[in-house]
C-alpha cells in the first residue's frame, strides 16, 4: 500500500477545529508583552510596545497569522498598551508615557489608522480598560498608590470626571502598582469586577461594584 493511502486509511481527522490563540511573552531588549483581543466579528488584534512605539497586528479568520501591521504611536516612550472594542466595532487603545500620564486613541478601521491621542488619566500609569454589554466604557490607571478611572456611558460625548476607587466603607483603595484589571461581570450586566493586589497583601483579591466602579466590595 502506498504511504499516502496508508496515512489516509489510518489517520483520523482531529476531533475539533477550534482555534487556540496563544500570547507569548519574551524577554530581552525588544521584549513584547502582547495584549490580545478576539472580537465578536472574528477579528483578532494584538498590540504591544517595542522601544517605546506601539504596534498593532490584525487578522481575520481567513488571513492567518495577520492581515496587516500598523503603528499606533511612534513617540518612542509609550508603554503598557491595552486594546478593547466597543459595541459599534470601534477599537479603543489606552497606554502610558514616561511623562506620567495615560492616553487614549480610537480606530474606526480595525486598527489601520488611529485618532490623535487624548489624555485619559492625568498622572496615570499601567492603564487598563473594559466595555460593558450596554456600551459603558471604563478606563482606569494607577495613580500614586490608588486606582483612578473615568466612565463613559453609551451615547455620552465625553468621559466622566476622574474618580478614585473606594471600598464600601468609603476608604480609598490602596493597591500594588501594575496589578489590576477590570471587567463587567457577565453573570450580572452592570456589575463590574476588579482583580487587584491590595497594598501590604501578597494574594490577589476580587472585588465587585454596582455603581460604575466608584465603590467596591471584596468577595
């Protein structure tokens, strides 16, 4: 029997064709710490900072490993990019600079081009962001031991004034640097979740908020 006939008759097809997305963090002078987004339209976008510039890779289901690459910021001092998509399909990018502020940009063409930057959180570093199912957008950053955020509801023309995360006893949350992320709780739309290391603790703790991130209760 020919080799190819043997292989055809004895090898079974894979049980699943489900895609697996793998983010790899490398070390070295060009270390890439990618932030990945797989959207509901089948697009896959990766962003990372290299030598202070922010790069974007975008792919669709039909074009692995990626369709195009763009540079969202070429200033040479941008770090910690985070990417998210709103319900309209617009990409939102947050990042920080060595100047001590967190910034935002938008892309209406899947990441090919980006709007001019705007300050998102004054004095912020290590920013992160998330969208709620109703389009609410929260951007948060580390500021001098605390988490400062803005909220922008669907339809609003501008974000809210900055506010600082507090616990349910109205005490400001004091946190470790660069150790938090937020996301809307899918089991309860409108409830936001916070994963963070509180200052002086070593374990990660989980918190919930029902008022747009202004006050938080530990689980």
